[in-house]
C-alpha cells in the first residue's frame, strides 16, 4: 500500500510538472494568450477523454439527479472563474508570487469554518492562515515587477478557489463523486467558454496569432489537453488513497519542484521569445526575461 501511494504521488507530480511545462511553452514562448479558446480546448479534451473512459468502463460516472446537478451548478461557475482568472493572473505574475496568492484561498476556507460553521480550529491552523495572509500582504511592497492587473486577477482567482472548496465541502455525502463533479465542470466550462470567446474578442483576435499554423503549436495544444486530463485523474486518485494532510504534502512538493525548476530554467529555453525569420521561415530564438504561464488546477 505504501509503494502504491508513493507511485500515485509521483505520478501526480509528474503530471503537474509536465502540464506546467507544456502550458508554459504555449503561453510564454508562443504567447497564445486567448484564455477562452485555450482553456475551452483543454476542458473539451478532458470532457471527451472522461466520457470515453466512462464508456469503456475505466471510470465511473453516476447518473445524478437533476437537483444534484443544479446544486453543483454554482461550483461549476466558480470552476470557470478559477481557470480563467488563474491563467490571466499567471500570465502577468511570477510563479512563486502566484502560488503565494493562490494559497490565501486557505485563509478564506479557514475563516468560513471559524465564523459561519463555528468549527473548532486549532491554533496551529490559525497561525498558518495568518502567516499565509501576511506573506501575501507583503508581496505588492516587495515585488519589483508589480503588475496591478496581475494582482487583480489573482485576487479573483483566490476568491473563486476558496468559494469552490467551501461549496465542495458543503455537498451532501455521496451526492456527487469527484469524477462526477469534474465531468459537470468540463461540460459547463466548454459551453460557457465557447459563448464567451466572441464577446471577449478571442475568437477574432486568434486569426492574427502568428503561430496559428505552426505544427509545434498544434502538438503543444494537444499535449496540454491530454496532460490536463491525466492531472485530474491523478489528483482524484491521490485524494482517494491519502489523507488530506498527505495530499497537501504532495501538492506542496509538486509546487516546490515547479518553483525550483522555474529558477533553474530562468535563463534557458523555457523563457524565450520565438520570432519568425521572414526570409527563411525558420523560427529564431531569443532570450526573454519575462515570467508568463498558465494555471492548471482543478481546485485541489
């Protein structure tokens, strides 16, 4: 059992890293900053793969009642807010800054449990929440690349994450499994993002994207969809086999590894600009000091 848990944890970390690197390449190197289209594509692929897995008997999706589906609808709206606002924030903020702000969602959850549910909260948990809040509060004053828009979207993102987890915990026991919830999230996200692509201007602006017919762009987009699905499956498996504390430890390890990899690759090909050579049509590579990225989190 211990070996199985370690294998699941390592699989989760691998999927987390691979998803991060793939989406980092698409958004930072190729600069495909059309969130409704990119995330709509990823949720479409995830939904299709989950549906095929269900039909083949690899995943179990229960026939939920209409009331359960309607009850979950606000959470699906928040899920769209999580992935949209998260990607907008991550495209403007450094990865460690984004993760620090993302963790403030735990403060919202802790405050809700303490103030509204009147749950007993240990002093250690309260101190942890206060430290997270203090760390996030100090960021704007110590961020040399302070971006108001990035922080604005990060605040929206963390409120969506906090509200999503609160709704998730308030669900009736056995009403919807994690797979059921994610299946509904996928379906709702595809529909909502498809309708939002035109009002946001992404649907028309993407025609001017310089790498629209670049084969590496197509391959990276396909890989991002599959990796996002595998990340979701590994996360669900992680939660089913381990306690909340163990899950949090693996998530922390994955994020710490991403931060370490980010520091190691700051001067490597992960942080580059690609510009087409007009004569040879070969893409030249030039170093870039920016820090853009994409948020792929299913509200773990």
